[in-house]
C-alpha cells in the first residue's frame, strides 16, 4: 500500500503486469456502452491502483493499446484525418 496525499494506492511491480492486464480485460469485458477511458479510471478507483501505474501496464500490451486508440478515435478524443473535417480548423 502506498499513501499518496490523502489517498491509499495498491503498489505492484513488473511481475504483476500480466495479472493486472487480465483483471483489466475482465473489468472492461463487463462494461456498458461508453468510453473505455472512463472504465479504466473506474478500474483504477475500484482496485486502488494509481492511474500512472495502470497506464504503464497498458503500454506493455499491444492489444490494449490498440483497443484504447480505436475507442478514442470512435469517441473523437483522438483526431485522425478521417474524422477531422477541414471546416473545424
């Protein structure tokens, strides 16, 4: 456990990355329609993980990174040439 300001977080190391990835996949599999980013933040809150630590876990998984990238494009959080109209600029 790590006490940061007034919040307590669960610490984990690189050996736990696979377990955390599996927990995250299971958690996201139960989600309702909406942005994955909201569910990842909720996952961090439920399991008392720091967002930065979970982001590091996600960065090691090619599958999760691509899933989040596609979700961000779908919800127009991340712009691409396909979802960006010239009139917007």
